C-alpha cells in the first residue's frame, strides 16, 4: 500500500491482490456466537464475541454480517478484540419489520443489541448504508461511540440524490436508476437476479459496483444476490432523503472515511463535503476500488483503519 498526501485527503494506491478473500457465512473462524435479540421492531440476528475494545460492524445495502468476513481475514488486529456484527432489520437473517424503519429506529435497535450482548462503548465501522447509520449512532448516543469509520459510505451525494431524483440522474445515476428500477420491480427483482446468476450474466449486472468484477470469488457475487432486499433499500433511500446532515457537525469522536475512486454510489467529492461537516475527519481515497472497499481491498482498508 502506497499512501500519497494530496492535501485535504490521503490517496492510497493498494499493492495487495484485488479481492483476495471469499465471503464466508461460517462464524466459527472468528469464534462468533449467533444470538437472536428481541427488539421493539422484531428479532435481530447478531454474531458476536466478548473481548476488549469491541468493534461494531454495520453492513450496507446488499450486505449482511458475512460481508465483513474479507476484512476480518485481513484484519489481524481484531483477533483479540470484541466483535458485534449485526444483521439490521430486513437484511441478512433478520426478518423485515412490520413497518418501514427510519434511521432513529435503526439506532434504537442497535442500542438494544449492545445492551443485550453486554457491550457499553464501541468503535463503529459502517459500509454504505451502514456508514450512514454509524454516523447517526454517534449523533444519538455519543457516549457509546469511541470512533466511527465510514467504508464506501453513502453520505452527502447519496442524500442529495435521494432528495432530488432528477438531479440525481445526472450527479449519481447508478444510485438513482437503481432506486427507480427497484421502485417498479420491488421484490420481483430478486428472482430475476438469481436467474441472471444461473445463466452467468450476473457479473455484467454487478460490474458497475466492483472495479474488477471478473476477479471476484464466486461467493462475493452469490452474497450480492442473496442480500439485495429491494424494499429495505427503498426504505433506506427514503430515510436518507429526509435526513439533516448538519446533525453530523455535533459528532466529536474521531471519524475516518475511506472511499473508492470508482464508486458509483458515492462521489469523490463526498470526502471534501465530509471535511466541511467534520473538521476532525480523516479522509482516504482508495485507487482501483469501487463500492465495496472492504471486499475489494481488505488489506488496505485494515491498515488505514489500524486493524491490520
């Protein structure tokens, strides 16, 4: 990994292999215990283990707890730490709630989860939508959050595109068109994706999301198909559209934001926009990387976040 100082943000050129690890749904490799936590919105599945300096990991759209396993394989620094990996309501193995959740509901769920597994304060790592939730957790319960790391976070540009879809077609077309398509197809999109996977066309569909889709282990694309939940995606977009990002100005803990140069669900300018909202933020631009930095370049992300 070569780090280059570009002034307001760092630029990282990763020299490690691209996407070197599969996605694994086996919790045994990290001594994780599966617990179903009853919450006000329904049961939530959590994989966790006790240990010092616990790390709370929040997946994004088309993700679950298992999407973090490539980063866990690269992150030797987490071997002795506590871990809390949550399938947010409606994602992974957690059933969808009866009514759509907003971001306050998500934070309420996370505080119930932390209370249940006996964790007080955490360092939070969030991917995509999970990065948005991580920041709001730091807004709502600052005493429980030691630091926040945003990995390929959907933040400023995504919120703007969600509020103004017509402008979003120009500024963030991949997100805006996916949202429009899922609004029409809803849950019917999932069997279509599975059909594309069966005939070998899934890489074509996933190509915008990953910089080198043909280098991915099959498990990554399988997880991408299994974990895409259209209704939950649309609910997350609605929450982003109504959110006041100025609330983040009150976050006092250390924040690190890592973005891929080729990310089609965010813009490189998001890093500068985050710097305006959070003067203490550390921003890192990762070359040769799309929207799944922790899968595409897990070694580089682990080093940037001090988890290697």
